[in-house]
C-alpha cells in the first residue's frame, strides 16, 4: 500500500512524501520504497491532493514492477513493449553489470523507437521479422581517407621523410608505411599527421564518403536484447511464446573475420624487443598480455597479492572496465570461468619483481599525491586505470618497434594459438584463457586446432613408418 504525507514548505509550495510497503512473496521480506512529489506552484491544494493520489498509485505500480518484473500483471492486455522493456531494464540494473545495463538500454532505445508503441501481445513474428530486417538494412556514413598519389613528394617538399616523422614527430610507423604505399588510413591518424606537419589536409589526402552496413555484432546486440525482453514476457505469461527466437525469425549468419595474431617468428621478435624496452611499466604490462593471454580489463584489475612469486602463479579475481557516461569502475570478471589462477613463465616473474621495486619507490617518492592502491597499474593519481590507456601503450610499443599493427587482443590470440600449436591440451588452454566452456575455445580457434590435429597425424605417421623401416 502507498501512504502519502503532505508538507508545506516555507515558500508555500506543497510537497508529498510517498511511501510504499510491499511484501516480497518469494522471500517474505518487506520492501520499503520512498519518493517525493512537489505540486506545481499554480495548483490549488485540493487539486494537488488529488494529483498526489494519482502519483502515489503510479509509484506503487512501479515498485511492484521492480519486484515482480512486470507491472502488466494488473493489466496484461494493454502494456506496451516500451513499458515492459523499462521494467526489464530495472531488473537488469539490479541483477547484472553496469556495462550490460548500458548496452541493453542503448539497444532498447532504438528498439522502442520502432516497436515500443505495440502492446506486448500484439508483437507477431511478422512484426519482429520486419523490425529485424530494418536493423540489418541500416547503413552509416564512413569516411575513407587515401593519400594523394604524390603523398611522399609533398611530405618531402615540406622537409619531412619517414625517418624524421617517426623519430622526431613520433608518428605511428606502421600506419605511415601504409600511407607511403598508397593504402587508406584512419581519420584520426590523418588529422594528427596534418597537425604535426602543419600541411593542409587536402594537400595530403583525398576523402571518399560511403555508406556501409552496421557491424553484425552491433545489430545482434539489439536483437539479443529484444529476445531477452520477450523471454521475460513469456515467463510472465504475457505472450504464448517468444517470437524473437530462431524458431520464428530468420537470423543471418555471422560473417567471421580471421583473428589477428603474431606468428612464431613475430612473437619472438616482439618478446625480444620488450625485454630491452626502456619503459619498465609498459614493458611489464605488455609481457603480461603476451605471456598470460589475459584480457585487458583483467590486467587493469591485477593487484600485487594476486601474484605468488614463489609458486609463479597469477590469479584473476576482478576486472576493470570503462562505460561511457559512467566512467571507470571495477567489476567481477567476464564469466565465472574467468576467475582463475595460472602458472606463468619465470621470465615474467623476474620482470614483475623488478617492476615491484620500481613501483614501491614511485609510491614512496609520490607520497600523499597518489592514492593508496595495491593495483599494478593505476592512473597518475592512483585511481583505476582506463583500459584504453593500455591500448595506447601497445600503440607506442608497436610504433617504437616498427612492427605491423597489433592490438592487445592480438596478444591474447597469440598466446592462445601458440599453446594450441605446441600441442597443449585444449582443456588446459581453455582454462588458462578463462573460457567457461572448452567449446568456446574450439569455436574461436577451430582453424588452429585443425592444423594441430593434422600435425599430430603426421607425427604418428612418421613414428610408425620409422618403426616399420
């Protein structure tokens, strides 16, 4: 029941304190929620009292919705997809991570702009299929930046060449090489080059605007969220079935793109370069990625007590993520299987010991300027480090090494594929990677598993042929 208490402020305005007490039938606990409503200053007292009752009734239904997952139980025939989706979001906010909530909210903002006005019971497979087709047919504008045919000559006329751009102006080497070969480059990189050289953009580059479809994963997030909302609607008996399932809807297959990783020779070259790298902080972070295969959020969440120097183990207990509009925060790892302890190479333990000495000295030198923290990597003031910062670090390392472009996730792929290539059992590879199921590993790295399988067959063939000979 909702109770309303009226107050009058010094300025004469009426304020109504609303309290709702609901007993959760599942747990037996009493849940108390409060809200405050201020009457419009031009509203007379009688009208304000009546309006407060309406507001209190609405608030009570919202509280019931947050507990039961569906305010529509009182009126299941009229609730719209928009209202039910908002109820689902409230549950998501309490049950799941903030990043999942934000992704779901963005997906539902778009979905509700198209099908939000339909009553949940009105959503047929045809309506949902038409909406999903619209999602797949969407396009967005993309700018393709290509260097002018005489790109190299223009740079030379302004006194620039590959060497001074790379070492004096710290231009990313791999992208510069692409540009000198006439390959397309990114908008951000091309603008940064023009700012550094003070050469007008239209002298160095041509821009082609084109429309491209949205990425499969971007579209699938919207569909997946709609399917989750209608799954709850089915549980609440608002619909006879979830018409967003594959039983009713055509889902285009995901276009798989080859994963990017370092081959044996490149990985060794990268490792050797890191071992002599001048920045110990960046060096340590990159070696952790290469030698453990951890995700970037997991590396950002590492604390010194997660490392057992005697047993040569590192434990993953938490992750750090950035969510647009909310900032950087710490959360549980991606899945339950992501919490793990793995044994690491002695060379990494040695580097970590060296880094810890440097870390302790830095902490002592900075004193109160830096916040207390046990994290291996933090911001300059000791706050949680943004995972994007580590992406910047690998760009710096790649630029300094002169290697082709690789990302932090490329290092994870490299670590996993090297283990498979060396014949490490798949169950061990999956556990070290933090995959909850071995099938996840086999699906992503199926090509390399097949290659290892063929190598195993060849090895057996050679063995038995040798015996026969």
